[in-house]
C-alpha cells in the first residue's frame, strides 16, 4: 500500500469524531487489553443503523460499549440494542458509557452468556441489524443465527474481516483466519445475501438479507 493510500485510509477512519462517552469506553477497553472497533468502523455502524432505520439491533460482543454507542446513535430514538457478552463485568462498563452518552436504561438489553447459547432464544425475524464481534471461530455459526434473526432487508455485519492482513496472506494461518476466509466465501456466494467488504478498521464485512 502506498503512503498516500495509508494516509487516506487513516484520514477516513478518523473522519467522524467520537464523543466523550465513546472515548471513555475505548480507554476502559485499552486498560482491560480488549480490542474495540475503530472510529471509522463505529461511524460505518452508526450510518448503517440509521440507513436501516433500525429499531431492534443485536450485538454479539458487548466489550466496554464502544460499538454499542455507535449503534445506538444510529438507531431510532425508540430502538433497543440487545447486546450479548460472556463477561458481565465488561457489560457494566458499557452500561456506564451508555448512561454517560444520555441513553435511557431501557434503550439497551444486556444478556450475559455465550452467544451460541443466547442467540437461539431471540425472536425469528425480529431484528433490523446484527453486529458480530465475538469469537471469530464461531462466525459461521453467528451467520446462520443472524439469517434467522433478521427481517428481509436487514443487515448483518462482521468485525475483523481482514484479521490484521492475515486473511489475504498466503502463508500458514491459524484456525481463526481460516474460518474468516470461509465466512467471506460463504457470504459472497450466498443467494440470500447482498454483500460488501468495507475497508474500515480491521475490515467490516456487511450483507443485506434479501
């Protein structure tokens, strides 16, 4: 990648400024050694939620609330974010961040637990957008659940599609990367999805359910 392209990419990723609550949540993630979506990825999620006029969004991987804040900002004022994470302590940080951003407590539903244990309990066709940022080795399973959860015209998004450049690296790769490659092929070849791979952050794979 040329220097100009790298500079342009960095400019695009920082184009939309984050608010104080998002910066606070990002700091908590850094302190805990947790990854969080880039500002550019967050901005894309916010825009996609707004484009979908999303009232119901499911998030796999609460973290400390960075992505959740962006999703909430893009959703309808009466929308509810259902966010799933195996670590309740992380969800407490997200609660604080959402409150600091001015969101009422009923705008988010926090469910602790493994995604593949929780998702089957959510309503068929009840969601406008599903954002996946959990265990990369489970992404294909998340896709199957997302297709069930989404209404026609709903969106599914996967964080980390580039795997820090390893997705397109020809050398030997761990199982996580191989699973992401399989996810990319599955989404691209599916007759039920209209996909795009957005070059923001570490790659945001998105698809509309037909």
